[in-house]
C-alpha cells in the first residue's frame, strides 16, 4: 500500500465524525433527488402503460341524446380511428352504510364482448350477463372503501325508481383512476361507477336506439383540437354538453394535476437539497484541506509532486462523496419504491412498476461529486503552490489590534469570553457570513419541506370555511324553479336556504376556449360569498362577468374586453359578455355573474341548480333523510365531509412528501451546524488550548468557541426563514394552477419548527464539541512553535 493511501485511511479515521456527517448530507441530497425523480418517472410510465393496455380514449363527448346513426357521422371526421357510443347517466345510491346518498355514474356495456375503449380490468367476479337487467360491475375504489364484494346488493334510484342491483364484479377503469365525474363534487367514499348492460339502462332513461356519451380514438398524428371542433359541430344539434380531449377528461385532469405537482417537487426541492449539500461541501472541505497545510508541505519536501499531493486530497473528498452517494442511492431507491406504492394506491393503478433510471442516479452523483471537487480544488491549488519551507510554517497570525466592537459600548456588556467572540467575528467576517449562510440554507429547506401542508390548510380555511358557510348543499339533476328553495327552507331544522344557479358553459375569446362553470350571485346571499386570495369579499356587478384570473390567462382576456359564453345545456345559447373584473380565487376555474344577468342571458325564469342550507345540528340527520326522498335530488353533501375529503385526498401524498423532505432537511441542518463547529474547533484548537494553559476554565474556552456558533445560528435564522419563504413561492409557481392555486402561506408553527431544528442542531453540536474541548492536548500546545 502506498504511503499516501495509508495517510488517506488515517485521515478518514481521524475525521470519521465529519466524514459521516458530510456523507449523510450528500446522501440526503442524492436520496431526495433519486426518490422523487424515480417516483415521478415510474408513475408516468405506469399511467401510460395502463392507458395503452386498456385503450383509453383520446376525445370524450357528453350530450343530451342522439340517434345511434349519428355515430357513423363521427367516424367520417378526419383523424378519427374509432368511435364508441354509449350511455352514461348519474344516479343516486341510497345505501344504508352512508348518511348521505352516494352519487354513481351508470355506464353502459356493449351487448357482446368488452368495451372497445376504456376497457374494464375485472379484479373480482365477472362481467354482467347481457340477458340480465339487475347485474352490475362496481368500481373498485368504492367497493374497497365500503367492503362491497360480488354477491352484495346495492339500491339505486334510476329516473325516480328504486332498483336493487346485484354486484357481480369489481373492476378498475382508466376512465376513473380518480373517482370523480363531471359536475359532481364527491368524496371517493361517496362516488361509485356501475357498469351495466346497455339493454338494462335504455328503458329507465328512455334511450332506446340512442346514446348520450361517446369515446373516440384518434389516428396517429391527428389534430386533437381539429377533431374536437368537428365533433362539437356534429353533436351541437343533439345538446352536446362537453367535448374535450384526454387532457381535460375529468379523471385524467386531476391525475395530471397531481403528477404536475409531484414533478415540480421532484425537480425543485431536490435541486435545492443538492445545492445546499454542494455549498456545504464547498465550504467545509475547503477548510479541511487548509488545515492540512503542514502535511502538504512535508509531502512536497520528501519528493511528492504537486499533482500527486493534489490528487491525494481529491481522493479524500471523493471517498466522502462516494460513501454519501452509495447511501443516497440506496435510500433513494427504497423511498422511491415506497412512494411509488403509495401513489399507485392513491391513483388506483392496477399494477406498480417502479423503475430507477441510471440517468437519475448519474445526475445526483455528478452534481455532488462535482461540487465537492470544486470546493476542495481551489484550496489544494493554493496550498500546493507554496514552497515546502514556507508551507511548513504556520500561517501568519491575524492582526490582533483592538476592534471597534471591542472598544465600543457593546463590549462593556460582555465578559472576557464574550469580547473574544466579538473580536473573532469582526476579524473574520467572511467566515461568519459563509457559516451563517450554510445554516440559513438548511433552515430554508426545513421550511420548504413543511410549507405545503400550511398552504393546503389556508386553502381549506379560505374556500371551504370562510367563503362556503353552509352546513349542507343539495344538488339537483337539472335546474329547478325557485320554489325548490322555499320547499327546502320549510323542512324541519333548516335555518336558512339560498339557491344558486350553476351553468356549465364554454367560454371563448377568439380561437381560445375553456369549459368552466358560471355561478349566479345574489346580493342578499350569506352562505356563499365570493372571496379573493386575500380573503376580501368581492361584489359581483349587475352587468358583465367576473373571471378567475387563471381562466382569463387561459382565454388571454383582460378586464374590459369581451368573452362569448355558450351554455352547454338546453338550447346552448351564446352571448358576448363584458369582463367586468378579474379575481384571484384559490380553487377551480369560474365565471361569476349576477343572478338577474345570468337568467336574462339564458332567457329563463329564475332557476336554481343547487341549494345551500344552514341547519340545526341536532336535526341534521332527520333533514338528510327527508331530502333523500325528494325527486330530482342528485347529491346531498355536508360541508365538513368535503373538508375531510379534501384533507384526506391531499394529506396521504402530502404527509409522506413532508416527512421525507423534513427528514432530509434535518439531516442537512445537523450536518451543516456540526461541521461548522468541528472546523472552527480544528482551526482554533491551539488558541483555545493556549487559553487553558493561561488559566481559563473549560467553560470559558467553550464559551469562546460556542459563542461564535450561537451568533452564526442567530444570524442564520431570520435569513433562512426569509429564504425558505422565497423558495416556497418559487416551488408553487411551478405547479399546475388550474385545479387550485395554493398561496405559499407558511404557518408560524413551521417557522418555529425550522428555527428549533437549527437551535437543536446547534445544541447537539455544542455537546459533541465540548467533549473534544475537554480532551485538548495541552502538552502538545506548549511544544508548538510559532
């Protein structure tokens, strides 16, 4: 073994504490990158494989009613490869195990064989017998939530008539990866899908020889927008309500939103971690190399070339990084597999396919190794350039003249140890700044790891508790006359009832368009108010429409310009309306008009699509039982159930993400603080030992060293909290803002936790460093030559 190799092993043993902490910092950066990027790529490939295997459609359209012959017209459109007409209807499931009725999509199945598109993956049981009208296949998400198995019976209300349906199979479908549907806001446990033979659905809904939904597969290279426009023209006479591409299909839209959010975290957060790790390696390793100035001189004096000495120290750095990379890749792969499993369950994919790409591993390792080598290379180059005789001498001592801090009034408040700390800070301000900056970055990533939960709680508070103040909302299958509000208002337990007109509409501005919901507002409404992101109430003007700012961006319109609002129901009336104002709403894409203006635009008498109720909590159960019996009721939803669902849906993935990022952030914070303390001890060991020889106690010399560490942490906390807030804003700017726009609101508890992490890391490092201070070799200090 070469002499330099033996020295390398001795150095690694002597510096084992710093080697381990630096390796863990590198591991945290690499593991965060590997786990999140590999999870994202695995989910993306799983989704694509699932969509391909089950032949997920490219264009989806829902309409009032069209003869089957119209499907042949759709087949003639350029770019269309296959057309699958079917029936899709919404019904109530008044099951005993739910307080409110569940909502269900009833989807028709072909009389012979499986669906040509959006195929079912039957997990238990079988497909319904085409000759039977009471057999159904149930969506797996609803079945697993409530323990429904093949052979169980579910009640369903089909066009006002209760039917008992036998579940013969449990299945998944790419169309319902996210258990949601157009026009229904329902939790996973209150939304079901029932697949039935077509002949069983046609009579109750009077759809013999007709269809009201169609799925289209496109030819390779076909224009999605061109096909959508052509399909819309063909189906317009038949009450087409919605024609969209795969991107805006309800389930895929939510899935893409979740994947987009994961991608932003998988890109931005790990890069921050790797950047902080790179900064730490750059600063700490440069100092470690500088401490071996004497050893470098001896090596050169006995005949080693400068490049050999430099390579030796780069090997020391490489060992630390490689050790961290091995730990990081292994931990990242394990966490990535676990995260992929969690998201697979959340998204209801039928299979899990975790894949760790070599490109992902290579990027993380190369960034960390490159940063470490750059950090050490500059110092190695400076030291090896010194002649051996000069390098053997200690560096010239600092100029120990009185400083303005020690002469000022501030110094009078400190004992001797405190004045030493002040002088050291003033003489080496760059070291203080760099050390504080490293700690501040660690604090910042603790904030980044935890802010998403705070932002989600802010959204819930603003939208579901402040803007929506009702206890229960009742949705109807179609708009009803205003007397429906009065009828509900007279039910026992109802303290206040307000009706709202909700219009599914297509908003156009030039060649741009987007389907959204236009909401009618009344001045005397109290249970539903319009709030902006700041929580300020916004009044809807009598004329014009108020658009969500994101919707205005999609349409490329500003206040004062006009948009065309086309109703996607009834006669599909269209009218140009002036954009009265824009509003920053936290949730969804909406248009807002006054009740009178909306009814006038539609040419209808006042109607309501939804009624919101304030209810005596002691009579809530009785009220829900009464409302379930009313005709034309599509859904009964408690506001608290919506809040619980929102928290549960976002919480499962967000909690895991927060735990992982926070853990990595704490590791980096501890690594930064501990290494700063150890390097400071190494640099000042001779000075501190000299003070012990002169009669200073262990506590006094500890105060000298650890006081500087305390100053670094105190300076780092405010900057770290500010920088973490800035990073949170940057991360949120990269997420898909169409579903919801999270304000990077950070709770005081998150700031407090981040600060406490730094303080706790400082205390732990102080205890470890104090042990080494107690073991200073005073005899060696007395023998040291200046």
